[in-house]
C-alpha cells in the first residue's frame, strides 16, 4: 500500500516536471500540426472564414506544376545536403578531435558560421561570393577565366546548398564531437596494440559506436534539408524562375502572399507526410531505432 | 425533485446574469475609446522617434492614446494578416495598394472611407487625382493616399558625354521631346564599353534588376507601354502584345551585351550599386535622396540626372509611381481613427520627410525648401510627368487582389526569358495563363 502511494506520488511529481515541456509541444507543435491537417481540406483566405472543400486541394496538388517543381527542388536539396552534411560533419569532427592542443580554438572557429545571422550569411554569400562582381568572379576575371553565374537557374540550387553546408557543418560536427568523446580511449589503445591501422580502427570502432549519432544526425539533417526556407527567402526569393523554391517556401507563398492558406496547408501537410515517411525509411535502413 | 432544483438553479443563474449582461451591453454602447493602435511601415530608420511627437500631440488634443507599432516592409503584411486572423487588427495602418486590396476582397477588413472624405479634405490632400484612383476598388475608396514615391529613370550624364551622346541627354531631360525604346537600345549599346582597354567590357548601358521580386522593376517597363494587367471588370490583359514587347526589349538589351552578366538574378540594390559606381549609364531606380546624402558626405559623384520615361512602341509614356496610404481596419473606433488620420496628415514633420526620404507630396505641403539641384530636377520631372498628357499612364501597383501573385508570375517568367529558358512569346502565354488562374482563384 505504501509502495503504491509512493509510486503514485512519484508519477504525479514526474508528470508535473514533464508538464511544461508537454504543454509547449502540444501548443506549438501538435495543435498547429492538427490545425494544418484540418485546414488542408478547406478553402481559406487567411482573413476570411474557412470553407470545407473535401479533397479538392489534394486534387489540385496533383496537377500543380509549381508544386511539382518545389517538390523536386526540395528533394534535390536533400539529396545534396544529407550525404554532404553527414559525411562532412563526421570528417570535420575527426579532424578537430585529432588536434589535442588547438582543439578548443578549432571547436570555436568551426561553429562560427552558425552564429552569424542567416540574413547576414545570405548577403555575404550572395553579394560577396556569388555575384558577378563578387570575390570568386573577380578572381576568375583576373585569371582570364569565364565567370560563373552561381545563382543562374542551372546552378542556383547547388549554390544555396553550398551556403547551407558552410553554415550548418559546424553544428552537426558538434554532435559527432560529443559522440567521439564518449568512445573509451582504451578501445583504440587495445586496437593499436593488436596492430590495427587507422582505417581499421575507424571502421571497427569509431563507425559502429557512432551509429546512434549518425542515425540522429541523418534524421535531423533530413528534416533540416526539407526545411530550407530562410536562406532561399533572403538570397533568391525562390527564383530564378522558381529554381530554388522549396515546398516550405511554396507553402508560405500560397498562404501569406496569395491568400490561399487552405491550399498552402495542403502543401505543408503533404510536406509533413513526406518527412515522416522518409524518417521511417531512414530508421529502417540504418537499423535499430532503439539506439536513439 | 432534482429536476425542479435544476430549473430553479438555472433561473437563478439567468436572473443573476441578466443585469450583468444588460450592464455590459450598455457599457459597450457608451464605451469611450481611450486608445487606438497604429501600425506603420518605416519610411526611415528613426520612424518611431520621428512620429512619436505627432502621436503625443494627438493624445493631448483628444485624450486618446496611440499605440505605435513600426512593422518591417518584408514581413509587416504577415503581421497584419495574423492580427486580423486573430481578431485583433490595428485600428489604422500605413500601407500600400497591393497590401490593401486582398484585405478588402477576402476579409472585408478595411473600412470604406467615402463618407469621411469631404471635398475640403480632397482639396487639401488629393492634389493629384491618380493617387486616389489607386485606392478605389469597385466604386469605393479604402485608403487615403499620403506620400508618393516617384521611381525615377536616371542617367549618368558624364558617361553619356564621354560616349558622345550629348543630344541624348538633352532629349531625355526635355518634357517636350521624346525618346523611344529604339533610342534606349541604341544608346545603351553605345554606352557599353571597355573603358580600361584590357579587352573586357567594364561599363554597360543598363542593368535591369531581374532578380527582384518587387513590383516596381517590371511595372516600370510594363506601365510604360500603357498596357493593363487586369482591367476594371477583372479581365486579364497581361500576356498580350505589351508583355511580349517588354520581354523582347529586355532580352534584346541582354543579347546586345548592353547589360552585365547575371541580370536575371540581380537585385535592385546591386543594380543601383553599379549605377552609383559609374559602371552603368541608365537606371530605372535613381535614388535621389541617397545620392544627395552621399554628396553631402563629401563623396565626389558623377553628374546624375533624372530623365522622363521613354516612349514605348505603343505610344504611351507611362511610369511607376508609388502612393502609400493610410487605411482604417478598426470596427469600433472608426471616428477616432479618422480623427487620427487627419491629425497625422496635418503634421509639419512631412516636409522634412519629403526631403530626406525623397517622397513626393500628394498635396498640402510644398517641398520648395529643398536646395539640391538634383532634388529640384527630380521634382520638376515628377511634376512634368503629371502635367503632360503624354504621361497619362502613371500607375502604382496592380489594381486587383491577385496583383502580388501576378507580379510574381511576371517576374518569374521574365527570369526565364533572361536565362534563355523561354522565348518572350512562350513566357507571355504562360504569364497570361497563370494570371487568369490567379484571378479565378480570388473570385471562386
């Protein structure tokens, strides 16, 4: 009886501690998500009343070439960003931890791009680097080489992705640095005694033990790559000719600029379903989800 | 027995609440408005400090407090929409046409002002009739145009003279003379040069800011044709001969090599930067105030001059001229909001703004205290444009709730044309098709 009372009391206390976080999740994540799902079945011009129209928005979506383009662009960003961010951040983390003395300084430097506000990042890259009069093209001109129009429709997505990599690599590397610090040094020392090379130590110790971190980084970079918005907003406005427009940007444009919040919600809802599906596939491919 | 108790309790509750409800409704009828909210886009960085004295003097006169919210140009409309959707809109907003119409059409969120706008008010503030036309929709006036932002065509006279185009300068600055798109293209070609002699072009005739998502760059050229985008009956007019002509003209300048590489992604500020640095000879966005400020700071600037718009192949000489406006969103403080608008407009502070921000008065205040020759010339051209019959197509944004969407469609296809992905004809057809769809969306 006393045990039961104690358990009940502990449960209440645990619940009380969880409640604020739970409330935040419900109010700022779950409810808006549910609201978006409901709104996707309506015609709603933001400031008027929503009108239920069944599956009409989803039918429109199938034939909407702008949606197709935004979906393609989003998947293209993901295809570029996920492997580069996962592999790149791991490589950066390995590089940083290999320096024993300068590690603290390197940890600070590699994280700097993440500290710079997104709007400033956009200006630096757009005007300072990608512009026909930016640093890279000035150097190319000096060398008598052809200029590169980084933000032309053909290269714009790659250029945006490169900016994203520059900005985010340090953040994801930080996760790997934390993961690497959790691997006991004795494992490596034993391997060295057994004559294992650096490559063998990486593939038989580091990589397997970093699997949970890799799974986490992969899932989070997938979500991040699908959520490309701010940099597109600040650098290209979705152009040229919609070449850099993502699903999220398209959803924003529909809802807040075209007054089609119902249809914009449909795009956002489909976006959510795609991200959920991709995460499920990733977890299945990478392995045991209990590692997280 | 229980049912009886319930009935008694219910009656007691209703009886108890009734006086309260009556009191509440009575209180609402007699309720004095003691504060209103005013949201404004910033005309300069110190907007809050600048307008606070006006708000304070209004409070002194009327006893009504004004809560000021300076909203950013980029996301301000989202803030307004969110406030309306949340049922708590600002009472008065300082905004623009493309932001007003959707609020009228989709949410009935703006109060018509025809009953408030008296003849006396018109005489004082609507010196130019085109300003009020920009805020009339389906026979009603929804906002008071306040300050006008002339978007000026300008030239670097030094570069023209170096290229031997002295006559062109005379022609472009004479309201009675005309210069055409063919002249534009020819002169732009002659102004495109390798000035350093290293075999590379480093000076261009024109730099269209094709990367801009704004309305003003594309409309500068489109209004010049005299063409309409959506007529007063809601029929889509864009996508016709005028559209093809604009797209062909800009593509032609690009093919001539008269514009620098990458114009399809160039922003207005980048284009202006090239012009201000003397790398480009003609601009559609001469920023008179910033140039005067540069001059005042001791910068040695070339001889910049404002020019009249060219004559399009269709005969018209239209231009883009922005009129910002004050609108009332309030439902329960309309009179107080109107009193505030009248007070706000009558402030002497706007004379200073006209100079520093480079705005053009709708009426009421005179900018005769400005000494800078460039500003004087800019005003002269602005006044010349309104005075002359040839320049009858001076317009602001697209007068339709789908206006912003159509501008985005136009900008996107223009980028395709400048990228070589579409021909002008293909782009014009696509613009028309998508504009029709956008208009239908707003009407369905």
